[in-house]
C-alpha cells in the first residue's frame, strides 16, 4: 500500500470519526431530553395527585423506558450500521461533484492486486485523487446543525431542571426519592382535616366574598358556617355542596363590617378566620386649568372642584386631582386606553395634561401606600366643543318678492358664530349674467348674560345692503337672484355656509294693471305664464341647492336628485314647446302687440335644452346659467301677455280670452305631469321637517326635566341649614349643572337656527324661546357664582317656563305619532298572539296524538320560527317607541318604558327559542307547556298596549275611536270562537259516524237519550272546554276596558254593562261542553255587540262633523290683527244693543 492510498483512507476515516461524534452528540441530547421530559411529567403528576406505589412504579418504568428506547434508537442502532469506506467516499463525491469519482475509484482500486491494472496508471490515479481531495475540509461536509440544535435544547432543559432543583431542594429530593424508590414510600391515608379558604384576608368594604371548605380524609353529613361581627353574637348557616366531591361553598354579599368565621363539620372545627375590611383611597377634588387655542380668543381659565372638561377642540387642560390619602402610584387613562403622563406631588396631588380632541372620558386610578386602590376608578367626561361653522339667516325680506324697476330692495343678514369674526359676502346675479359679490360689514349684536368663559361663545352679527334696482338697469321681466355666503377664517376645515337663494322679479308699475283688474279681464293667460316661470324658478332653486349639498351626500342620493332635475327640466321643456306651438298657430299672438311673445318662448325653449344637456353631464354649476336665461325669457313672456291683455282686452275680449283660456287649459294638463315628476324633491323636505320636530321635542323635554330637577335642588338648598364649606360645594355643583344645561340649550338653539336656515318646519318661536331659556340659565349660573341662590332660583324658574312653553308647542305633533305607533304595535302583538294561539292548538293536537305526523311537527317548527321573527320586529319597534318616550314626563310614556322592560324581563324570545328546540326534539308535552306560557305573555302584552292606547286617548273622539276599534276586535274574536266551535262539533259528529275518536276524547260514541238528538249530545273534551272558557273570560275583560272608555256616555256605558252581564252568564253556565250553547253567545252577546258597534260608529261620525263646524271659531287670530278684530266685535256689540 503506497502513501497516497494511505493518506486518502486517513481522510475518509476522519469523516467516519466525525460522523460518530455527531451521532453521540445528537443522540445523547435526545436521550437527555426524553429522560428529563418523562421525569418532569412524572414529577408533576406526583405533585398534583396522591399516587399509589403501583402508579409510582409505573412512572419509574416510563422514565427508564424513555431513557433506554431513546438510547437504542438514537445511539446504539446507528453505531451498529457504521458505513463502509466506499459509502463514505460516495457521500463525499455527492457533496463535492468536482471530484468526478476520483475518490471512489482510488479507494476501490488502491488496495487491489489486480495485475490488469497498470501500476503507473494507479499511481497517477491516486496522486490525482489526493491532489483534488487534499484542499477539502471533508469532516465539515457532514451536517452538524441538527446536533447543535438538539444539544442546545438539552442544555436549556438541563439548566431549567437544575434551577427547579435548587429552588426547592427539599421538595425535589422528596419527590425524586418517591419516584425512583417508590417501594420505600407506601400509600398513607391522609389525615382528616378541614381546609377553609380564603382564611384571614383583607377585602374592600361592600365587596362580595366566597368561603370554600374542603374535607380531606373524612366525610361529613352537615357542614355549618359560623360567623359574627366584633359586636354581635355568632350566627350559623348551612354551606352548599358543590359539584366537586367534599367541597362546600357559601357566599357573603356586601360585607360592611369586619367579620369572624369558622366551619364545623360534624364534630370537627376549623380555626377562626377573619375578613378585615378596608376603605379604598378616594379622589376628593379635581381642579382644571384651561389654555384655549388662539382662534377662540379666550383667556386661560382655572376651575376648582370640578372634573368634567368643557372646552373647544385644541384646548390644553391641566388636571390637578387631590386624594384623601398618601399615594404610592396614580394613573389617568383616557377611554381609548391611552395613559397620560402623571406626576404625584405632596404625597396626594396628581397632575397631568391633556389636549381636547374629541368627546370622551378619563379615569383617575390611585393606589395608596398600603397598596389599596380605588377600583373602580371614577370617570370624568371630556366634552369637546367643535369650532362650528357660522350659521347664516336672511332675515329680510327672507322670501321671493316682486318690485318695480325704480324700487329699492333692502337685504338684512344675520350671522351667528361661536368664535371670531366671520367673513360674509352677498352674491347676486341679474338674469343670466356673471355672478357678482359684495363684502358685507358686520356689526356685533349685544348678547345678554355671561357664560363659563366670561362671554357668550355664540356671537351674533348683523349686516344690511340696499339694492338700487334703477342703477342696475333692469326692466319688467328681468329678475335678480341673490344669496349670502359666510366663512370663518379661524376654522380649520374652512367650510363655507350659504343661505337660501332668493329672487326679486321686476314687475311693471301698478298703474298699468289698474284698469284691467277693475274690469276682471286677466283671464287664464296670467295664470299660464306665472305657472311656467314659477316651475322654472323651482327647478333653478333645486339645482342650486343640489349643487350646494353635492359634497355632503352619498353618490347614489346625488345621482337620484340629479335624475329628478333632468326629468323635471325635460317635462317643463316639453310643456313650453307645446305652448310655443299653440302660440304660433294663433294670429292674435303674431300681431305687433304680441310679436315678441313667440320669440320669448322660443328663447326659453333653447335655454332649457342647453340646461338639460348640462344636467345630464352632470354640470350643475354650468346648468344654472341657461336655467336663468330660460327664467328670464319666461318672465318676459309673462309681462308680454299682461301687456297684450291691457291693449286688446276691450276690443278683442271675447276671441282673445277664449284663446287664452284654451292655452291655459292645455298648459294645466301638461303641468300636472310635471308636478308629479317633481313631487320627489318636494316630499323630502317635509319628511326632514317631521324628523326635526320630533327630535326637537325630545331634546326640549329632556332639558325641561333637567331644569326642573335643578330648580328643585335649588329650593332644597335654600331650606337646608348647611355649613359654609358644604354649601359652597353644593353651589358649585349646581352651577356646573346649570352650565351644562345651558350649553346643551344653546347647542339646540344653534341647531334650530341652522334648520330654520334650511326652511325647516320648526317655528321661529322655538329659536326665540330657546335663546331666552339659555339666557335665563346663563343668569342663574352667574348668580350662583356670586352666591346669590335666591336670584338664581328665580332665573331658573323663568328658564323652565320657556322650556315648558316649547314643550307644549312641539308636543302635539309627536302625540299623534306616538298614538299611531302604539296602535301599530298593538296590532302587531295581536297578530302574534293570534298566530301563537293557533300554534298552541296545533301543538296540543300533536301532543294528544300517539304517532304525530312529521309534516305536522315541521309545520309547527316553521310557524314557531316565523313567530320568533315577528317578535324580533315587534321588540325592535317597542324599543324604538320606548326610546322615543324616555324623556317624557307623562304616565303613558312611563308605562311604555315599563312595558319594554317587562317584556325584556319576561325573556319571551328565549322562551320561543326553547319551544323551538323542544319541537325539533319532538318533546311535544314540554313544548305545549312552553307555548301556553308564550301565549299568556303575548296576550298580556297586547292587553297592556290596549290600555296604553286608552291612556293616550284624551279627547272625546279619541276615546270613541278607541272603543269602536276594541268593540270591532272583540266582535271578530267571538265570531272566530263561534266558527271554531262549529268546526269542533262537525269534526266530532264525523268521527262519531265513522267510529273514530277525536284527539283527546274517549273512544266511546255517546248515545242519544230519550227526546234528544245525536247532535245535541256531542261533547267537547276538558281541554277544549278550558280553552273556550279562557276565550270568553278574555272577552269579558275586553268589555270591561271598553266600558271604562265610555264612562262619559251613560247610555253606552249601561249597554256595555248589560253585555258584560250576558257574557258573564254564558261563562258561568258554559261547563257541560255542549257546542249548541254557542247559540247563546250569538243571541245574547254577538247581536247586541254588533248593534253597539254601529251606534259607536254613528256617534263618532257625528262628533267629527261637529268639530268641523267649530274649526273656524277655534282658529287663532293672525298676528297683527288682534286689535282690529277686537274693535270689530265691540262695534258689532254696540249695534246689536241699539236694536
């Protein structure tokens, strides 16, 4: 063997040795890990459970098995299969392809004595192989990463086990001996003991605590807890057994004093333990320092003993809270979870700073030096007052007007803004010319009272401008459109607020129309022209408003509004084209006096077509220019028609007026279509007005309620004899409360102002009363600050009167809505009760049948699901109705809320879900009981809604209407009962003839007695008798309710009393179950009830007719005419006396 071959083999053996080292390293790590895991599992089991010797022997066997199995698999078995030199060489060739089988060939042939192999060639082969192998680090070819990873894991596991052992060496030593020498530790029965937890503990005062007792080593029949306070004798109570074996529990609720306790189990007693109560630290005062942003113009302010933050967005507020104990730590947390940087000074003073960004709240959590906390931490609200855009109102003229070309039109603008001085511009357009603008100079109006900042944040500014129409060179038929625009330079969003757009139409002088008007020759042409121009003006205004709100509405809503505008403009174009065609066909309009009329309408048609094209693009701004041109042409045509009437009325009156009448009739037919198309945009404002009135009423009710409570607390404060410090604290609380109410009232007034600006349905008096109420509240808060409680109470009373007047003003509109919703809800629950009644009967029939059909059960399941869906809708409607009435002070609203709460407590939906599950599981008897319970709840809810309707009925016609509806409903219910009884009778007779038995009846066919027919002997089963009796009893309750509604009418009340007597007699005698007794209901109840129903309907119609006759007398006299009407009646009275 030459040296080259020996060197190559040595290199291969180096790789083999490296492989063995890695096997030992990796295998040893895995053996160590598996052994440690097995040991830790056995240790954990031995620690948690009292294991027998056999089990511990088994755990020892598991540990040894884990060690041996892992040792064999990971170390012994690999060493039994050591790879040969050739396998190692081939492995190296795979990892180093550039060797090109040199190493494998050299190993195979290097020790060969084959004479066929040339010695020289073999030498060169070995030398070449050695040359290529020598630079390589062959041991590193083996992958050592797995061995390193397993070794690291084993090292960590070993360190963990070592740390556990050194942390409790005695415990580990004991457990190791128990696991590795289990025969030395036989199983010992535990010593009888009582383990009582929580033992001696300190707990917060008023908290709930749980006492647990565990019996070890014995069992007891009775476990008794003895407890006593420091100044009372011992009390005893039996502890409750839990699901766990030998563990008992008892709960203390609301611990208020230190309490001692111990447990007795048979004759064994525990130690005496103690609940020691502690009082948590509290926040006694919170002061706030405000640094307002520059745009407000407000000076920094300091508020003492408050906590709730009221500040504009961007205000920096420094919070300074005082605790009643020395503190170890404190934190102030916002609602979103962000924590403010907090500092503790003087042991009990907490300081932090925040920037007001949005409405939220913050909590102050503190821990004293005894590590006691004030959990739950108190909450304080942060009210972020946004820098609202200014509100803009065109006070005068505030409507479209007509003026001659020599008149002067005065425009008055009112602007309200919270901070700063807004920029206001007046923009106007003459006909279709370019828009012009004028910057208005504002004068601030004085405001009464003072706010929390020393000045009323809502400032009012006024300005005026005078249009000289003569200088604008306008002619009859021209028009001027104008609107105001306001911008708050200090606002961050830069929102521009606009007023409504208004028109000034230039009309001829009144002298031109004196003669025709006196002769009554205006005819239909005047109306025709005015309708065209008025419609075009409405479309122009709608286009302008749609353009203003384009950026504030959804794309779908905007597209719908634009489509309505397009259709409206196209319809008006069609009408105008028809009018133009008719004019061109009549010679009266082609003479000199009317030659321009066709030209005006032709120009209007051309402008309308361009407007339609622009709207379709859609280009709302560009569309307004041709719309203005069309409006001007129509106004010119209208003026031309009037001029023609003046010139030709006397000479050509008959023929001309006939022509105009014909055109007017044609126009009215066409414009009817236009009005229908344009109705959508006209309806939207009305719906908005209804919502605003309802919202305003609810807000005013809430404000009035809070103001009334404030006034009552003010009166209580005046009567109480308090020390100076306590009185001062109470006054500060009241002042803050009054300031809160004032701010909300002012915000509501601001919203109403904005709604009025948008042509809201809210009366202007609402805004005035809100302003007066806010001013009185401001005065009350100001006087409280000066410790003048008596004057503050007077101001508060005046504020309440203003709010009550508002409530009376807005209450009527919502009352009708409330009554309608209650009626709808009552009908909805009545339908649910009817459906539930039918379902209950169906389930009863299924339960009585020994083999109920699958189709019947499936039908009942579907009905139950449908009723559950209906109940969800009804509950949502009831909750909505409850929220609507939550601020009301009357009895009906309170009953609505109580009904909603009662329905929630009844868990009706859960009962329906349970009944549905029982039906699906075919537990029919249990389902029947659930269905009966559901039916009773639904009927009870329906009866309560009926009573609510009665409570809402205040006038005589409302009570009659309620009685009529209830009578009609009772009549239908009794007729349904009668039909059902007849069906049962026919079913029973059919079964008797076929020898079958009705569900729930005996199998025998009743026999006829002497003188009795077979039909009269048909009997109802007991359940059917009970059901009918329940229905009749419910009808008796309905009659009682109807009689209460008719107490004011003696005749109707007596008739109802007789009906009650008749039905009560039927109910008492209806015990045999004979179906023919239903004839008594027909004769004694149903027929009289139908007569009473007809009489109620007649009286209701008569009452409504009388009300119509007195409508004129009850109408209020228009403002400004009271004195004239009074003088008229005085003169009329004198004239009658003279006669």
